[in-house]
């Protein structure tokens, strides 16, 4: 095995370090966050940090640096209170990843890709059309991580659209049936096949 | 598509809801956290919420409810300041998932499974032997998520062991070469194959 020390981590070239550290947490969720500005401009951006926070109330979180490209998403969430989470699947991988490019706030990524927006049930933020799993989210709170000025944004799931064939009898959503992707590092994508479910464990 | 409203989410049976909400964020990282209590008892527990927080300094976070089985891990981290993150790979899936069973703090999961601990470079917490990617972590801070009393625990990567064949020239760690797993929901496991890397995106 290769050992990389604290000191080596500090001294790597910037690009080497971001590739390494972004890969070393494991596989990440692959989502497009849809928002609309108070001026009505739609935004869609790839995020790999959407994480389960709690089931009751149903809440998800995601992380962002205050200075990144994702600021449009944050500004829109703060001004409207709403956003959508849409799962990236095999047939939109390239367009989904392209939303990481730094477009100005007045340009919609929906106009620069083959991704299309759709509106449902009078929810104010755009969903990504044809995503097999779409969540309507409402902003709840945020936490500041002091050691690096990162913000954790917490939202509540207020509605959920799921392709019928993914939803199993016990509530499990089988992501692999929709060829939903996972992210390795900054720019690696895989489309997993479910291998097994082990069920609830009790002490031996 | 099936639409599930806010009201339906609130009224589902507990088990249905936790399956659904735990599946709907997308694929999750699959890690074993290794700790040792101040009395010297080793603990190892599966976590699916390890998330990248920042690259400089290199930091990861994970979530826990104050009242869950994972409390042993949290208590050990708080009393010693150190822990390890070890990636779950194909050949230890079943033992790794079994560490979610609720064992008392005086019982080590290393004694109840075929997982073995190892110590390296005088680091005080146990690594999981044969994990293809092992991180030595130091506790940094925590954030409380007020809306559901969840805690986000933040740690700094102070050392990293990676199987030589996973580490690519630009720092990317190819998780699929080691058959590292990803988690779907509470108990579903997949072992992805890397499909593609798209690289850094600029506006069209």
C-alpha cells in the first residue's frame, strides 16, 4: 500500500490533492439541484454531496463552499425557499456533468444542455424532466463548518416522484433499476447494479 | 410515476418510511469506522454518511443521531480524538453490514465477525485489515442540526493508505479497481464499475 502522510497531503499540487481527497470518501450521490431565481431564471447544477439526515421529518443535506460555482443554487434557495433534487441516470451523464461549468447567474444550464425543466403540482422550482426520482425540497436551516467556511444546507422533502418500477413493497427504492449513477471523485461516474440486501442485523 | 406527498410521508409505517427516505438521496459511501475506547475496547461500525467536506485542509464528515447504536463510535471519538475510515469492499460485505447490530460497548465487533483490526504508524485507532483504502482521522469539530438533533462530526485526514493499483497519476483513486461498495438505502449493496471520467467543465 502507498502511505500518504499529513505533510504530503499539505504539499501536493492543488489538482492532485482535490482529485485524491474527493475520491477518498467513497462513492457519492449524483444529483441535479433545480432552482429558480427571484427574477425567474432557472438553474440546474450537479451535486455529489446530497446526504440523508433523517427520516422523520424526512430531511437531506448538502455541502457547499461559499465561493464556488454552486453559489447560484444557494442564492436561489435562500431567496425562494425551494429547490428540487433529481437523480442523474445513465442517459444524461454528460449533460449532467457539464452543469459543473461556471455559468453566470443570468444563463440557465437548461439552455446550454439537453436537460429540460418541468413543473408539477404548483411547486415553484424546476424538476429535471425524465429523472427517475425527483424530490421537491423546502429549505429548513444551515450549519456553518467553521474550520473551512463550508455550509451544510438542510432541506425537508415535501414531495417525491418515483418511477413505479423502482419502488419495492417495503419502501426501498431500487436505484439500479433506473440506471441511476454514482460519482467517484470529481468527475468519475459509475452506474451500479444492486448486488444484495442484507436486512436488519441483530447481535449474534 | 408515483407521487408521494408530504402528508403521505408523515403517515407511512416507520419501516416503510425509513426504507424510502434512506433510499431517496442516492448512492452512499460504504465505510467502517474504527475506534478504541479509553478502556482499550475496539469498535468497528458501518456508516453510509461519510461525505467530503473540503480538500484543503482535507476533511470528511459523517452524521449520527445521538441515540443510535453508533453512539459507541461517537463516545470513543470524543474520548480519544481519533478514528479510522476503512472502505467496504466486495469480500467483506456481509461482516461489514453485520456491524450495524446493536452490541454493547464492552463487546468488540471485531470479535463477532471475521473483520480484523490492525495498527500502523503508532496511530491510536484500529484500521480494518485488508481494506483497500484506509484513512487515519482526527476529530475537529461538530455541528448540531437543530431540526432533528442530528450531529455532523467533522474530522481531518491525517494519513491515508491506498492500494497501489487504485491511485492514478492525477491523484484520482479508482474505487472500482478494489471492488469498493456503495450503499442503496439501509441494507442494499452494489459494487460499481467505473464507466467514465468527464474532466473539468468550462462554459460552452
